[in-house]
C-alpha cells in the first residue's frame, strides 16, 4: 500500500532476516533474504530505531516534527519513506499493538533532512580457494552456496 493508502494508524515493524549497524548518524541495513544492503540517513536512522517495536505512521511523524516544517509535509516524507522500506522488504505491516508514543528523548529537531535510503547495493560473497586473492581489481569468481549465492 502506498502514499494515500497509509492511514495514520497503520502499524509497521522491521521485517525478518535483517541485520543492521548504526555508525555515527547513519545506519546500514542488510536484507539477508534479498542480498541487499541499504544505507539510511540520519532521519531515517531515527525512524529505524523506533521501528524495533510496532509503531504507527503518526508515531514516526512525531519523531521528526519540528517548528520549521508543517505536519503535513513531514507526514508526506514519512509515508514516502515507509513505502520505500516496505518495497525493499525492510518493514512489514503488522497487527501488533503499537509500542506507544515515542519518549521525549527519542524526538529530535536536528533532523531537518527527509528520511531516505542513501544508497543500496547488491551483495556478493567470495570464498577463498587456493589461488583466489583479494586486492584492487582482483575479482574472486567463487560464490558460496546459500543466501549469498548467484
């Protein structure tokens, strides 16, 4: 469901088979099921943290609201970001009850940039076998069986 189909009470939570790490103000999320990595900007990282528990679109909007933007523009940015996360399998719609309103310490007016995925990349894995060496411009032709295979 996209844009106009996002009522403020729809609840989302992080998807399955994901790994993530926050470094500085950005978060890198790996979707192990799709062999894709995504980098989230500072605003998106704040929302990602909140998505640990089921939350509504309104819960997420309240994290990014500040005096410089009206609620409607923040809502549009959050809905667009949620659509993107849902399309990539990073979040799913859930019937679980919301984790409640964010704590004041979770809110931040310092995040004026809309939440977005900064980049995504398909993951490939290499296996060291005999003559396989790593170095600039040195490809490794072997790929392991399993989730990172071709």
